[in-house]
């Protein structure tokens, strides 16, 4: 694929693994300089080295985006280090499943803080830079891509709080899209079905066993599949906005 994002800068949260890692690589392959945001600095450094070795440009920005000041600082470091901001990919997330009765309220708060508030913190800090990029950038358009979930369209037992955060992502994305559309800042939400990442590994063994039984041996999405979707969205012509895109494994019912 020939580069189509030359001269642009992207910030990807949750870049240390899974979808975020694959998305950062994909955007770099398309010519963007990429700020890598996450809490595991060693993994971010390795990803930056991989991008650099492939001829790209990357900036490591360790940050805990559940803290509003840290998220804003990550955005400012991106602009200072790479010169601008054209694309924000809000990917960082956490999935802690289990029955709602008797649930650990701390787990609920952790998901709200990262899945929803972290996304909102980064978006709030990034919007002024994205508006500026759309006005004077090489593409004359900027993008926010929020990674939601199929669980943001359909609620499922054993995932009440997780679904609540992802429904929130969808609502926030649509409202923000309407506010920024006339300024050529596109806001998109991707809703993946089951993806083969470490997201499930944060749950107890019994929950992981239930997930395995529910999905059986279907061929799950890979991180690159979602990264390809992000790449598709941000490389559309200026007049084309993909507001919502549901992607699921072919066998997932």
C-alpha cells in the first residue's frame, strides 16, 4: 500500500499490545508519524524501535490516561515532539466480566476510568489540535477513531458494566461527530466482535473458560483486522466520513 498519510501525526492509546500495537504499525506503514501512548514503557520502546527500523517515525509517551492531566500532557508532548496532531485513536481498554450482583465495584470503576473517561480525556485535549490540523494540514481533514465493541450495540449478561462503558463510547462518539463535522474533524467508532487479544486474560480462570465455551473454536478476529479497519477509515477522502463500523468474525452469531 502506498503511503497516504505522509506529513500527518497520529496518537494511539493502548499501543503496548494488541489492537493498539497493530494500529500504530499500520498508520506508520501508511506514512504517519505515531505517538505511542500506554503504561508499559518497555513495550512502547520496542514498538518504537520496530517502527523506526521499518523507516517510520515514532514517539514514546508513557501515560496513564485515566488521569485527565496525564492525558492532556500526552497530547501536548505529541504536538511538541512531532509537530502537530491529525489523528487520535482511542484504543486503550479493559474488560472485566462477571455477574453484576456482588460484583467488585472497583472493577467497574476501573473500566469506566479507562474505557470511557480515558477516551474522553484524550479527546478533550486533542480536539483543538485536530481542528487546527483540519484547517491547515496536508489532508484538510482530521480524525478521532474510537475503538468500541459489539458490546456497545448489544448488552450481554455477565458484562453489564463493560457494556455500559462501550454504549457510552458510542453515544459520546456520535454526539462529538455532530459537533465537529462542519470543521472537518471526523469522529468514528469501530465496534469489533471477538478479537484474539490479551483483553480476556484479565479475567479469572472461570470467566475465561466460559468465554471459550461460548465462542467455541470460531476463527476470531486478529488485531491486524481491526488495525486495517482504522487504516481504511482515516484514509478516506475528505468528503467521506465512516461514522460507525461493526466488524465481527464471520462465524460469530
